[in-house]
C-alpha cells in the first residue's frame, strides 16, 4: 500500500471514529431483527403482499423464501434509463428460478441534466440527489425486504440511490447498470460544432443535427462525465456485478449480468453464503478506493460533492484536502473525453475499468482487502465478464464482452463467467500501465486563497493554461456572460467571476453553457478562466475553471467581494486562488448582495418553490451540499 493512500485512509478512520461506530451500531441492531414477514402484524403482511401471485405469497410467507426489493429510476426521458423498463420482468424471472420473490419497492425521480442545462430546471438538479435518497428511503421503509437491487446510472441518481441505501445499511444491496449508448458523432466533433454555433458560424439546424448524431439512442451518453464516472466508482467500490459498467443495453451479455445481480444479492443476504449489508461494505477503505479510481481516470468534479455526501451517509467524514492529497499521489491512467478523444466504448475496448483497477491494485494505490458484492473480492473487478452458454445451447449463442459485442440475446439463466484481461493495454493512448502513466498525479486539484476553497479539473486543461492571471469581469448570471460574448465585449484576457450560483443561492446549477464561448476565446489566444461558486458539467473540458467555491457568495463568502477590474490569479500548479487586492482594502471591502430580482426568480416557477427548504438548510459544497442533516 502506498504511504499516501494509507495515511489518508487512517486519517479518515480516526476523524470518523465516533460517527462510524454509532452508524455501525444501528446497522447491526437492525440486521439482527427477525425477517419482515415474521415480525410484522398480519394486516401489515397482508397489505405488503396483497398483489403478489398466490404462489409467491406462499413462498415469501409460509416457505420464508428470500424477498428482494427493486428501487428503480426508470423513465424514458433519460436515454440511460430507458432500458430499465424491462429489467423488473427479467429480475422476477431469475429470482423465481432461484426460489426467491421480488417486488418493485418504489421508483425515484431521475432528471436529465442534458435536457435542463442552462434552463431553470437545472436549479433543481443538485437537490434531486437528496430527493432521490428520500425516495429510496420511502421505497425501502416498507421494511419487508432481504436485500435491494438499485437501478440507476446517471448524475445525481446513483449518489442519491447510494445515500438512500446507506440509510438502510442493514440491507445487502447490488447496483444494476444499463450500459452506454453506441458511439455516434465524436465528442470532439460535437464540441467543435458547439463552438461554431457560439460564433454564429452555423445555425440552429446544423447544431441540432450534430447534437442528435451524438445523442442518438438508448444508453448513457458516451463522454466520461458524471454518469459514467458513477459507473467507474461503483466498480471500484465492488457494488456492481464485476465488469457490468460499460456493456451495451442491446448486448446479450447485459441481460446475463442483470440476472447475475440477483444471484449476487441472494448470496450476500442474511442466511446466504456471506452476509454483507451495504453499511458494513462501504467503509473508509471502500470510500478511498472510489476516490482513487475517480482521480486516476480524470472523472467528474461533481463527485467532490457527491462522494462527500455518500461517505457521510455511511458515518464517514471526508473533505477536499483528502481528495487533494490522494490526487498528488495517484497517477492518471486513462484518457477519456473530455480528458482525451476516446469515448467510453473505446475505453471499454481498450481495457476499461478492469484494466485501471488492476493497475491501481497491483501498484498499491487501492485497498484490495475489502468486501464486495462478489465472492472474488475486488480482484474480480479486474476481469472481463462473458455470458456462459448452458448445456445444449447452440454454438455462438450468449457470447459477448463489452463495447462492440454481438447483439444476440444470451440464453436465459445462462450465467456469467470472467476471464483475465490481456497484460497489454488495448490502446495506450486511452489506458496506460501504472509504470507509464499519462501523468504521475491525478486529474483534480484543490485551490485555496483569499477567495476561499475550490476545486479545478486539470486533467483536460492544457499545461500552459494552468496559471491564469487577469482582470476579473463579474457576471451575476450565466446569461449575462453569454450576452457579453454575443455582443463582442470579451475579446481580451479576463477571468469570468460568476457568484451567487451556490447551493443556497439557486441550487448550484451546472454552468456548462459557458464552456463553448470561453473555449472560443481561449482558442483565439486569450487567457481566460472561470471562477464560481456554481458547478460545471461533469464533462467540463479545456477551459480552466475554479468551481464549487466555498463558502458561497450568498453565505458572505469572499467571492462576493470581487469587483470587475480586480486582478485574479488562479494557479493550478501551486494550488492557489487569490484576488490580488491590497490586504487592508480586501478586509474592509463589503460583500455584494444578490440582486433581489435574481433571488425572486430563483425562488419561483417550474417547481423551484418546492425546494425553498432545501436552499435554506443546505450545507456547503465541501460538506457535500447535504440537505438532510
């Protein structure tokens, strides 16, 4: 084990000792109770199973068969979640084959950030995570399940499901992914079209054609944003069937993996081969493994918020200093868009999560001695799955492994086997051995100074842009910046300062619409950067952006002191972010207040009124933007 990894893990363990002990006491107390149908009153039991077929009622009540719950984020607005429509039927079928019963415990909301980018709906996006966590709790609070299968992929959905599940830490849980869409228009080509549109070189019709060619079918968007980072982290935490992350929805292997998830859950239920409730499984070592996997792959900055909240749900306290120290010690082993040109299908074909996890485990950057939902431990997640062909099945049926695999359906109940990855990377422009990394450090850095604490994703920022010193231009909304760009007012070096975008102000929307104009200006040779208490997309790219600035402007954070013309220095190499203003003047300067009209707009219409309580109680970004403490 690398010294830095062990040191950060031990610090988290010590910092969290009291909180974690109290959490585990609750987990063990609840796990020791009789099963749901045995401890509940007859009326409760009758209500719980009233809609089950008669044979299933007999199994769960009289025969005491295992009873599993599904929490699903299915809707067909999200391309990544559309495949989930048929998953409950597959899961029920496999459970019956294994002598178990299943109910859909509940559904949780799932919004698409791609639909709401730059629109009022994005102001609900971050808070949807805790809404999903509460929805998961409502689903599981019927309290009749021996384990739960969690169906979700995208940005806030996986963290929300995981937070909710950890509040039922006595239950074994397995996540069931649905896979990425097939490759369409490349992410680089799409980005160039967006920049052309920002410059008014093409019209809406051309932009829509490009976007529709990029986002064109069922499955997760193919860039390495928050959704696909979720899948990488779940593999690193051992919460998937090994290798399940990036197998296409239409690949026959996908159904085999979904069926295998049922068997994994049955094996870790109480009374199974190895009782492993999720609250025990997710300890400080597993959280550190997730952080390391994120850093080694240049994953989404959103997880510097989400995984703080996930850890807190398990009684563990982590912060951005932990991320920064790990990032300094963890090599970058993957280049996937926006950190490279490859998409996740090409990443999978080159070795994918299994290759990266193997290198990290073998090199001592991850804890290999952790529990996982699979009997083989974390080492199993360094191998590739394939569908097994039952005795008597025709030749050629059920084969497949990852991106580009055949679309033939695997035979029902065929099972899954695993095989070792080749020693060499399939494409060393996408994944690298730890001995020859893309970078000796990870893709995220902590910035500190008189503006507060923020984070920057450096893995996709050109090295000559790691340091930007330029006058500030303050915009109190992203629309104001877009208008200034359209009016030709930004043809110069500057740092865009966008305050009042934090959790308390307006729910901390992603400001992804700012990427094309800033990228255009950077491409013209101007030194530009962004400083904000808001978020950028998990697919944020080549423009340096100090984001998640805490404390936020609405909490009287120093960002609210910045005035247009102040010289700002962002130094990602040194890890600093400062307004270069005389110290006495800076100390005496009053903080700006949010424009009343903006505050009013943030509070009403399109559902925003319903989230007023969350805006008032939310913790800072570095505390995970948690609303439930």
